[in-house]
C-alpha cells in the first residue's frame, strides 16, 4: 500500500461496520462508503496493485458529506476503535525517561534514568473516539479500570500537539504513527487488512511512542526525595571544579533502574571515569554528559530523540576511532561508518566520539 490514497477499510452501509476490502465484493457491489467523507467507494481486487478501496469518480459529488481529509488514517482509526470494542489487544512499548533534580546547596543536578513501564500487552474495558483532551480532539480514549490512555494518530503533516505532552487529567498519552502500518499492509494478501491490523496492534510496538505516563509525577517525587535525603553525600562527591557526580554506587533505589551518575552539564572531556568507559556507558544506557549520534530515532532509548541525542542518518566519514553500537543485533565496532556490518542497517546505530 504505497500511497495514502489507497484506502484499506470502508464503512459497510448495511451492517454499519468497518470492513476491509478483502471481505466485500469487488467493484461497486461492495456497498461501502468512505469513513472520512462519506463518498461511495469501489472495491478494487486487482492482480498487480494491493487490494484497496477507492472513491467512485462518477457523479458522486451530491453523495459526499464533506471533503475527504485523510481517508487512510480515518479508516484505520475507526477500525481500531471497532477492534478494541471487540476485545482486541494492544502491545504498549516500554518507556524510560531521565529525571533530574538540583542538589540542595549547589547548582548541580542529579539525574537518573527510570523505566516507568515495561512493554506489555493490554485489553481495554471501554473505548471512545473523538473526545476533547487538553483542548485537543484526540482519536481514541481507552480505559482499563481507572487508567485512561489517550491515543493520537500521526502521519506526515499531522504531529502530536504539545498540549497532550502534559495532560491535565494525568492520562497516559501514546502517539501511533500510521506510517508504521505500511509494510505490514504491503505484505498482506487479498486485502485481509483487518487481520493484519489485529496482529500488528497486539504484537508490535513499532510506531507507538509514549509522550506521557501517569507514573512520571510519582517517579519525579521519589527522585526529588532521594536527592533531598542524600544531599550531603551527593555534595561530598561532587568535583566542584568540574561539576561531576563521581560516586557510582550512591543510588539505592530499585535494582532494575539504570544508574546514571553523570551530571547533565558535565563536559565529556572532564569525566572522572575513563573516557572509554564513558563512551560505552553512553552507548549502552544513555548519558547526561556524552552526546550520542543516532542513525535514526529507532536507536534511541527514549521515544524519539532523548537528551544529548541527535539523529543524523547514515554517515560514512567519521573518525576511525568513532565507537558504534547497533541496538538491534548488539554488535559493537569502531570506524568511519555507522552501518552495522552484521545486520546491514544504520537505523539502530548509536555512535559516540
């Protein structure tokens, strides 16, 4: 499905259900309309192109309720709502975030990367669509008990609004980029896009990005309390001339949390540990002091670019001493290119000078 003009799902008039193109008759006998603009559709069961719906082109203007804004995304959203109402599962990605607090009595922050939630598969109690949250019309609002998850669908030209990144009602906020569906749909035979979507939603975290998790406030409070309770120890271990927190064993929180001991504003050249150790740490865990260059945002441990991370794409003219790590196959190497020679991919490569 190489273009967004190809519509995978239509609204079946007789059943009032969202259906994929593989479940209806070919041609105008499909008896479907576009979920976005209500224009009659024609089902195309071709032998060359992927099966898809298309707007009827003859004398249908009078049957169109509104201009078609984005048929692909709208049809996917409606099918997702229908599937979740039927009990479909959703694979949610893990979410890690670096939190920081200034050490009392100094200008130096203490930062720590927390795992707010692990990857999990969930099923929802209630499903609603097109509700207002923070002054924004969101695509889906999914609930499990008292937990509310807002889903905002993105694509080229439609980015998630800043208001949703700090929700007023403490809802979780997930971005779902429909571009991530394209490959799965291209590999689908005979227009069975419903099954492909069910499989994708339940098994893949691709294209899903956390922008806010309700645990962030609680973790920030715990972090602030830890810094306040341990300020003397933290201050004693600060090299005031360099602004570096040196004690790698100070954090006494849950063992599953990654230790991040560098201060956010510390220049890389002044790290008290060896430069090589700092480079390896930045590649494997992320760092508040060492810049990491990403082959793509897939190489970030955050959802998108994290702090001190920059995306640069494929690059083949680094220094020979450049250190690289592919987080897909875990291969590590030095050299001028960020292309992993194990999996022949640069998108999952993290690089440091």
